[in-house]
C-alpha cells in the first residue's frame, strides 16, 4: 500500500487498522522523505521531529505512514492517545459536535459540555472536598493558570519546583522547567520568583523519601520561606525529566509541609493523568491529595484541552473574568473529552494500564537482569522506563540511548526517550494496544539494545 494523497478522506484510522508491524520500505521511505524536505522549507527549524515519517493513519497500537509502513506505537504522541488514536467514541462525539457548533468562546456564551467536563474532573480527581475546574488548551497553559490561581489565593508570589522538572515552554513554564537544552537555551529572560530544590531520585541519590523531603524542605526554608511562597509544584512521576519516581514518603512529606504552612500544593498530572499509571491519577498511588491538579494530554483523545481542578475556595478566589482565553474548553475538545472519559471508565482502561504495567515491569526487569547497561527500571502502569548507563561508572549513556532509538524506529517501532541526561527510554503505549503488539515492540527494543555496542 502506498498512500500518495495523505489528505485523502478515504484513509480511515482507529482500532480497525490492521494491528501489525509492517516495514515495507527503508525508514524514512520516499513519501516520508518528500514531506520532510517540504517541512524543512516551510516549517521553522525549531519545531523538530523524532520519528522521521509522514503519518497518514493511526489507531489501536499502530501508526501508519505514507509509504505503507505500520509502526508499533509505544509513545501515544507523548501519553496523549491513551484511548487509542481516532477512538470510536471520540470520532463520533467530535463529528456530532462539529456539525452542531464549533465555537462560541465559553466566557461569551457558555454551553453544557464544558460544565460536564468540569463536573467529571471534580468527580475523578483526588480529594473528597468541594472542587471547581477551569479549562484551557495546553498543559503549559494549565500550569500557568494553576500558578496564577495559587498566587491570587495566597497573595504570595514564590513558586517551588524541582530538579528534572518539566512544566512547558511558555515564559513562566520555561522558568519552571529544569533543563536548558532544548527547552530554554537562548529563550530567556525567564519569569522571576521561581525556586528550584532537589528532587527525590532514588536510583541516583540513594536517599529515603523522608531524607529527600527534609533536604528539599530545608532548602525551601532557606531560599524562600513559607511566608513568601504561593505554591509547591511537582509531577508525581516526572515525565520529560526521566520518569523519576520519588522514594516512598517524599510526596506526602512535602504535601504536609505545604498544608501546614499555607502553601498551595499543586500536582502536575499532565503526563501521569487519566489512567496512564494504573490509577486514574498518579497522586492516588503516593497517598497525596493535592490542593490543585493540572491535567491535559490524556484528557481528550488527542484534541487540545487542559484543566486546573482543585479546592473550591482556592479556585473561586480570583475575581470573575480573571481566568479565561478564546479557545479554553472549546466545544469540540469538550465533546472529545467526555467521550474519552467514558471510554476510560466503560472499557476498564485503568485496569488495563495496570495490566500493561505488570507486563512491562516483567519484561524490562528481565532485560535488566541480562544487561548491566540497564541501570534502572522504574515507573507505574503504562508509564515505564529504563535508564541506560555505563555499567562501570553508572554514568548516563545518551549515545547508546540514541542508537537504540534509531534502530527501533528503523524496525518499525515508535519509541520515545527522555531524561535530563538523555539516557532514558520510556514506554507510553496506548492503553488500546494488544499484549501481542506490545511484546513484539519490546522484542525489537531488546534486539536494538543487544545489537548496539
Ligand atoms: N507538564 C508534566 O509532561 C508536556 C512536552 C513535549 P503542553 N510534556 C511533553 C515537548 O517537547 O514540548 C508537559 C508535561 C508536564 C506540562 C507539560 C506541557 O504540556 O501541552 O506541551 O503545553
């Protein structure tokens, strides 16, 4: 199959696509190369790409390119298509909504689906207290608004974030993000009143959760003090920073300190949210109940939508008109979100993510036992990773990571990396993937690793 017209309405994705890996050309094939040449001429160089293929369809656990290659998808477009690409309920809901009305601006004239998404978020996020939600477009925009809300509520300005954190690419969220290259380098000056303290990173710091929390809190008390601090912002499991899972007790200790000191505790669940880690939200697994939660990615089956959800008294503190945006909570994105949430709940995808976690944990630990270059295996549910190192020194091995990535892509697997040191291979399959495809994808990754000297 060679698909020459990549805009053809005849191309149908979704779970009906043959669920198979199929490599019929070199990667990238001729059609993909043509698109990449046009991209270089038309699209700003700063907008990169990691898989060099022209996508024409995707669904279930595969992604098909314009040359007819079918890739096993182990990335979900960075943890977005948890329900799978073009999931049937999402397609149906979007088609219905797009024919009904496409936009009003919710802050001009409200509509039902926005309110229903807010109700669903208030019900699903951790905490039994009364909640409110506000909808936005991207993860970064949700994080920015969570900080705005925390500052307005506390009448304080400082924000504490952590080593290895990733929160976005806008000006404030660049300041909140730790890693300079590629996210921040040359793009400053950055927003003020952001303080960075050490994360709990058990594989590299060897500290218990209590010790790591004490280290972080003592620095907070020296660098900024609670009376200047509006919020502590943290990813329960760090995403771009390397799927760093904090030691047990770290997050509850931080939350307790925040609660005791009039500081808003914000969990950034943009990457960990919506069934991904084997619970609806990762916070549940660490025994924390954040004051505010930011969500995006997995919320709407691929349509752009994000949210801040949390305690009513905090969320309601800002004046009417203080929060908004032209597109936030767009009706098509809201329709997609309602269909996506229904899919997680009706199709048992929280349980499915936990099952995928058992499979991934077993396979990755077996690989680790057979290869000392796999220094650490960590994560939860369908958000697992392995950290590649020089076995002699424990130093991060980014070059090996790049070789494994390239070999896996050439063999028809969409694979993602991450990590402050660029040495982490992460697994974020759609929850709609079959065990068979997932195992085949892992076989390819293992072969890529053992072939890479
Ligand atoms: N918070 C925890 O993971 C987005 C970034 C991809 P946006 N992570 C993927 C890239 O290279 O730009 C992310 C996240 C966490 C916030 C964000 C930001 O979400 O929707 O990309 O703005």
